[in-house]
C-alpha cells in the first residue's frame, strides 16, 4: 500500500501541469477524421515469378547456405501395444483374506457419520420491533404454545406448514431431510443429535430464532460392516491389480515380440492376448498429432529416446499401460537436393520476383515524380490505375489493399496530386500511391466527440510526459559495477 501511494504521489507531481488545449482537441479531431482517396498502381511479384529462371547450380548453392531451413526432423516407425486397466480389472482375482485385509487396513474409508432425518418449526422475532426483548418474549411464548399442541398429539407436519417461518422447509411440513453433523448450526445440532427416533425437542434458541425439532429417523455412525462394503473393496482391489496385470501382460508380450523378425511376426505374437491392443505406425515426427504416440507426452518421450530395435520401459497412463518398440529410425538430416530441388527453386524465383517487382515499382515512381502521367505509365507497362476509395486514420486499413495505415501518417498529409514518397510493399505486392481526393472532417461532429478525444489525448500526453521524466532520470543516473561481487 505504501509503495502504491508513493507511486501515485510521484505520478501526480510529474503530471500536474499536463493539460490539453481546445486547439489541440480540434487539431486532433480534424487530423483523425480527414479522409483521403488514393489512386494506386500495384506491381505484383507473383506476375514476374514465372519468368524468373533458376539453374540447378543456383539452387544447390542456396540449399547449402540455408540448409537449416530445409532440415527434416527425426522420424521413427514403431510397434506399440496398449493394456487398458478396465479390461485388465476383469481378470483380477482375490481371496476372502485379501478382502478382509484391505478392509482392516482401510477402515477409516468405510466409516460413516451419524445422521438424522428431522423436521422443525421455526419462529423468528420481528427484526423491526422497537422493543427487541418484548418481541423475543412474545415469539418464545407463541412457539411454546405450538410445542404444547405437538405434545398433545397435533400432527407436526401440519403445524409446521401453518406456523413455521422457514421458507425452505415450511411448505414441506418442516422436512429437513437427512443430514450429518457439521451441516446445521451448532446449537441446533447439539439439540437434534441427542434425540432418539420419534422424539420432539423442547424450544431451542439459535441465531435464527426459536425451533422445535422432531427426529423421524436416525442412523448411528461407525464402520460399515464388511458385507456392505465388499463390492467397493473388490472394485478397489481390481483397480490396483489391473496395473500389475497390465505390466505383466506387456512384459510377456515383449518377450515374444523381441524374437519376431518382421512386423507380421510382431502382430501375430501380440494377437495371442485378446486384452492387448497392438498397433503399428508409419514414419512420424514428434509434432505429428495424428499419431497416438506423438499426442501423449510420456509416450512421445519414450518412443523417441529408443534406439532401433529397442523396447521402452512400461509407460503408465491414466487409462492403461503401453509398451513401445522402435522398428526404424530416420535421424534429422538435410534432404538430398533432388528431394527439395523444386521447392528451393520456387523460393529463389519468388525472392527474385519480389525484388525485381520492387525495383520496377521504384523506377516507375521516380518517372511519375518527374512529371510523367501515371495513367500513361501504367498503360505502357500493362498495369491498371485503381482507386482506394475514401478512408480515414481511424479505419485502420486502406480499402482494397489491406495495408495498415495507422503508422503511415504521410498518407493523410499529402496535397492533391502528390505522390507518396516511397513504394509501399505488402504481401509481395508493391504499390505506388497518389492523392486524388480529400474530404475534410465536418466540424459539426466535433462537440459530440470532444470528451472522448480529450480523454485519449490527455492519456497520450501524460504517457509522453512520464516517459520523458523517466528518460531524464536514467540519463542522470550513474551506474557502477561491483566486479568483486560478480
């Protein structure tokens, strides 16, 4: 808190004189809302790509210099088998002694808390009463009279519906259902849990008001008998044994697969155990998410760490266990020239075409700047003069070109007939621009937008002022390095 307050005070002190004038607001409004229409000619590098001839020698040299760009990642081909815990659990067998031992070792898991099924009637003193004690006494007197009716044989549920002020249970005759200790407030529980089945309490006071409680049924807590928890114990034991059985089945399979000389023999060996699911992969890389072994991090790490012909350790996952055996590996390598020759030539041709088209665009721009008519130049070069249509800075992108204009202030500062001073390159296309029309902002829209512009401009000026102040501090700072400490 101290640091936050100190920072706020420093910021306030640095920025106290930063303000925005009405003239600055108007200037910003007109600058942001000035619309321009640009004529343009575009030279597309793709159009020159077909004519860019590339020799094998040039392509080989390019591949040599840029080998890392064409590196083929390591790939492997593998056999793997899956042993699902669910299917293995069905094989699990256990004796009565194992069931008993599990029960004795995990008795706390089978303990239940005492619980009761109860109804209640609640009356609340008027919270708005001027005399709180009087309201409380009157409420106690009223619930005492209801208790008398209960003890006289009145039906508890009917009396609860007629009088209880508990909105959650009154309509159900005060029924609270089954609940254990720790659910209700202490004073209520202390009174309820000492009652026997069928008993009705006296008047119980809690922070909510006055209660009458009737216990309709009761279950004592303690350890559940073995006969009741037997099925859940068998399920737990089966789950534990399933992991061991899965590992044993996979190790037995590995002993058979290790003797196999071909994938067909591996498949035949794996088919001897119907609970196992064997699979073969083609060559795949670590980022090939279509292959199961690549999608799972543990399996991927195990598979790609193997040497050819080697089997992995058993890999445990949430659903089952896996065994992986590497059939063949292709290490990372630069491909032979013949494999990538067309790709390399395509890249070189594209780079040349883009460079040549940019050079051509610059030459045409220089001719236009010297006075040649853009339309005549375009016609002679078999190009087309197009119009962007009117747009402003706030629109972000220039229509028909997709060029971002937020960082190109020069587009909006041109005079009619002026050329943008440089060729603009975008996605392999090169543009020559000339301002053909301007629409100045309508001042009638200034007032409605004034506050929004002011908030934005003030924030910008504050950021600039704070940046300048910090820059000044840095320039005055003397830094010494303690070489001994290093």
